[in-house]
DNA sequence: GCGATAATTCAACAAGCGTTGAACTATTGG
DNA sequence: CCAATAGTTCAACGCTTGTTGAATTATCGC
């Protein structure tokens, strides 16, 4: 990212981070990051009941982070995979947001009276 | 990251993502990403009451993502800044977790009977 | 048609969480 | 000492969310 680009909208980013902010969902995604899985494979690997897996996968689906396909010959089998495009975009957005190159020196618009119009004093760390 | 490194523990990552998974907290962090701020500057910029800002900053502090210092000459002023080390580590962990290079072909341990011991059929997309 | 299978959805519940308003703490200056 | 200031903490409330158990849906093979 260049310094002229704006970080993504907080609402959009927060929505996707919220979908990720659960250990179980991260575990599911971790499995999918290494390859396509069906509900029962995820259940075996993570010792999770099918209904809970379905619920979590629904959250991830709604967030656009996973994709779903049925087996071509036996539709009872449903396979889940990561949505590579969405992951790629999310990583880019995340990296842009937390690009440490964005940090600028402090420009006070508020502070003790003697600080107005003057360069900021050197801060010292005091225990809170 | 090399392909031999493990992704971070889901609990650790989820805890930090949970701290980020709120639009208001992302807005606060966005301000801090561009420079050190005090509570009233954040409040002016985001039109948020001081107590709510304190609450959100506490969440971010607990997650280790921001740092806090008091003004050297007037301790009423408290300045917040991003914890660069923690951000750097989080970005690295996030990128490692969602490294698309991790994706492997599917190795079925479960599926329709005719699929055992055979290469996976080509999947077709059916509406769910 | 029916039993088995894979998966999804629903309902209820408890826990978690963001917000509001009030109270509190610490500091400064007159 | 007291008023003003910056900031933090507390309590209550309504909303959100993860989990459990049951019910449902769709599919397959006999």
C-alpha cells in the first residue's frame, strides 16, 4: 500500500474479524487452510458435533470466507474450502490497516495549556 | 514464514482478533495508527464520550495492542499509542495463518463409499 | 417405502459484550 | 481548600453469541 491509500472501512473489517474471533472457527479454518474437508472430517479432527460445525461454517460462509460444494455423485457429502479471493483481500486489508509505516509524529490538538503552539515535551513513562 | 512453521494457537489469535472485532475500536486504532492521541483528542475526532473511549482503550490495552503514557508535566493528560511490537507480531501471525501457500490437495478420510481408496471426483457446484 | 446417513436448522439457555449514566480518582491552579 | 479538568471505573440494561439437544431436510441403497 502507498501512503495515499485509505485503510478499509472499520465496519467491513470488523465484521470479518468478528467471524474469525472464535477459537473453534479458527480451528475449522486452519483445517480448511490445508485442504478441502467435509463436515464429518472436521468433526473427527476437532471432536465437534455436526450441528455445531454447521453453525460455525454458516458464520464463516456469511462472512464470505469459505465456499461450499456438494459431491458430484452423492449429494449427502458437502465439501468446504477457503475462499481464496476473500482471504487474499482480507489479508491485504489487514496489512494495510496495520501498516506501521502509517505512523506519524504526534500533532497535539489538545493537552496541557503550556503545550499549545509548542512542540510536545518528551514523554516519560509513569505507572498507571 | 516457511512451510515448516506452525500457525499460531487459535486461542491466542482469537483473543486478539476479538479485541479488534468492533468498529469503534478499529476507529480508535486507526487514529492511533497515525499518531499518539489522548482521550479527548480521540473523543473530538470520533464524537465518542470519554468513558466509552476509556472502556474500549482498556480492551485494547488488555489485548496488548496499545500502550499508555502520562504527560511528563501534567499527569491529567494520558497519551495512547499503538504497541508496534505487538502489532508487528500480530500481522506476522495473521499472515502466517492465512498464507494461501499452505493449501494442499484434498486427502479424503471420509466421503461416499465409492470414494475410498480412489482419487476424489471432480467436484461440481450445486446450489445449497 | 423405509432405514441409514450426512448435514442443516430450530429453540432455549447462559454467558458475553457494547452502551449509558453516574460515581469516583487523581491532578492542577487560584 | 476548592473548583475545574482529564480520565477511569462501576452498575445496570438490552442485545449478541456460543452451545446443547431435538427436529428437520435431503439423499442413498436395499
